[in-house]
C-alpha cells in the first residue's frame, strides 16, 4: 500500500488525522529532533524476531526497552532485531522507515503488532508509509484500523531499562 492509498483508507473509515510534513528521518533520535507539536505522541518502532516469530513493537519515543524482560513477559525465549532483508520482504520497508501502517503490507500476517499501553486513549504519531511526514491520530483508532485489516494487534505494558 502506498501513502496516498493509506490516507484514503483512513478517510473512508472516518478516522481523523493531522499530517505534518518534514525532512526524511531514519532513526527515532532524528524523529525526536523534529519537535513535532504533540511530543507526548512520539513513538519509535522496533522490528524484532524470536526463533519462530516476527514482532513489531511501537513504544513511547523516550523509552529504553528491556528486550530480554519483554521477551520473557511475552512468552518468547529471546528477541533479536530483525534483519534488513526480513523487514523488506515482510513489510516492504528499509530500516529507519518502519511504521505500524507497514503491517498492511504483510499479506501473510506473519508479523504480530504490540502497541505500548501508555498510548492507550491518547494520540500517536506514525509515518504514513513514508518517512517524510508523520500523521497524528488516536492510538485507539490506529489499533482498530489495523485490527479491522486483519493485523494481529496487542496492547502491552513495556518493560524498560534503568537509565
């Protein structure tokens, strides 16, 4: 799915969103430097794999995730970061441009989505299939939109590392 198709799907489902255009960003640090209007809605995406599964975890932008503790809490033996070729073959994205909306490209639904429960009932920024803009929408709308498109979605409390 392309970004314009995504915007049209959101409009068809009457999902309200605001879009901010910006320079291309490739890391969560670069995204944070954009100074988006709703800083509490900033997110970062982790494309992870276990021995038999793939996970996309979207968390608050300022969190340092404890992957070992998260894997254990989720019933996995461990997590490692997914490889570039796996990311591209499953979601059609290169590292640095990952978005939960990319889960719509996973035709075989091999990637399970976990959304930080700290976003629940609030707002979230996600890229609309390209890293040159960010759309702000309700996290509940994001969750429902992806679920309605047969993406396996889960809310999860994120275990963090001590800073």
